[in-house]
């Protein structure tokens, strides 16, 4: 494996992307798009969940209270998914895939690379790592929706806009994440 790339260029590029998005379009937030994707599937199975409504602010309504909030804004996004936010999430996934194909040294063949810190603590079983990753992703997404937004929306975009809630979210996130990492990765 080659020497890891410094975090600084990536951090600066990420900051620039957030700044451009906030300045030119709108703050970046991602977790809501999982709700929109769910609503799109739900609408395929039950077409009456999203309806047009000329009296609502968005022109759409839903029998689901969450999709109907903000004047049917989420119902409208599910009915018309080719909008900035949904395309942004699809582009993120495509960019991650492209990066995985083009980026740096990778193990040969079907060899799975795991960070040494993970292997030292939990072993080299790729199934255990995959289960832990899916479970952690579910917990993070569930918490994000419970909090009304994700880390990118609350912390990164929020702090960039000097939102008090963004700073409080960041404080809570690190106050939880650092002790948890210390517990999980303590020396055995």
C-alpha cells in the first residue's frame, strides 16, 4: 500500500463544496432523501399516498403526515424526484463508486482490506465488519431522522451558516463519538 493521502486537501475541497452549495443553491443535507426514496417506493405500491392538491403550498398532498408537512413539500419531492437534492445524493453515490474504481492502491482480486485498528480489536472476519457497518449506518440514519436532519445538514451546513443548533449538534456528536471510540478501540 502506498502512503495515505493527507486529510488536508480533501478537507479543503469538502469545505469549498459546502461553501459553494450554500452560497449558490442551498445548504447540503442528505438524510431526507432516504425519506423521499421510501415515499417514491410507497407511492408505487400505493398510488393514493401522494396526490395533487391545488390548495397546498407545493401543489401536492399526502395521507402521511410527515410527507404532508411544509405544505406537502416532501410529497412533491417524492412525486417529482428529479430535483437538486435527490440528484445530489445519486451523484454522491456515483462519485463514491468512481472514486473506489480510480483511487490509489487496492488489494488484488477478492482480498478485503480492513483497517488494522479494526482487525486488532475485532478480528479479520469481513462478515463481522459488514454487519457492524450496516448496523452503525442504520443507527446513524435513524438518529439523523429523529433529530430532523443528518450530520451534513446539522453540523457542516449548520455551522457554516453560524447556526447555534449546528454547533450544539457538533458538540453532542463529538461528546458521544470520542468516548465510544475510546471504549470500542481500547487496548485489550
